[in-house]
C-alpha cells in the first residue's frame, strides 16, 4: 500500500513487491489460479485495539505461496518468497517475528490442503521451500537487539531449517548483503532459503569474493540481488 517505487518515481503503475518464478519445463502449477499461487498480505502488528487484538489492517509487506508439481512426479512442493519489514530496531524485529509466524502458519495450511488433495496412496506432506529477505540477522550477528525472527522461523512446527546453515556446517554465511548508506556501510546476513527436513541440501551459492565487489557494494549491477 505504501510503495517506495511510487514515492520515488511519481508513477502509480510502478509498484514494488515480490515475484515468484519457475521453469515451465521442470514444474507446473497445480489447480486453478485461485487454488495455485496465493498472495499473502501481512496483518499489521502495530494496529490493535485497547485489548491488544489486531485490527486486521494490511502491513506494507507481502509474500507469495504456490504449489508446484515437478513434471513426471505424483507429489508436489510448496514454494514461496517474501520480503519482511526493514526497520533495524527491536520493534522491527518483533514485527518480523509476527510476519514470519503469519507466513509459516499459512504455509502449513497450504501444505495440509495439498496433502489432502494429492493422488490416492500419496499421504505424505509436500516439502516446503521458502526464499526470503528476512531483514533479520541470525543470533550470532545480532548485536543491537536480540534476534527473534529467524529463531521463530526455525522453531515453528513446520520444522524448516536454513539451507545455508546446513551447507555451511551449522552457521549462516558471514554476510548476504553489503550496503552503503551515505558514509556508513552495513554488511550482514539477512537473506535465507528455508527448507523442509526432507529436502536434501547439496550446495548453495555463496556471496562473491570481497575483492570483486564494486563500489556500490552488493547488490549492484555486477551482482544483482
């Protein structure tokens, strides 16, 4: 609702948000458009009544969930992407924790619906893959305030784990983004791929060598987001 693209360009048609892409030679979307990809509008945790009950107003962040079927397979996979709120304060971390819980609760619902609609004899829950800019650092990199969003994601009943932590010996990489803001620079891990335990993690793409990163840091034209 409060698109930065609209603010900066003055063009109401230039909205920012999330996009989910898949290779059509490898995957197909299941069901109709209503049953397939779902746009998720987060409910604002900041807008509540005197009793603390959320008023249901939309937050300024979104997510996408879709059920895809690998071609030639009977089962499906739930995939999704999101970009959580950016405020780098304890208040923002609480908001991200609230948003990731909303997303994972909805993902679990979609996973169970998919299992109920699967072919006869295939009763297992479909695996989940979620890619996201969480805007939240892992505990070992969180210094100004306690990490809440990533721990909440990993403790959720979905049982997701960080693909990068699995591939990197239990620790997140040293950084996934390196930004310049005026004279200051921020270099930390805030991006993740979360996967079900039954998804085998074989390898991940690491950040480029620091010596090759341009003056604009990362992302940049040489290494896009």
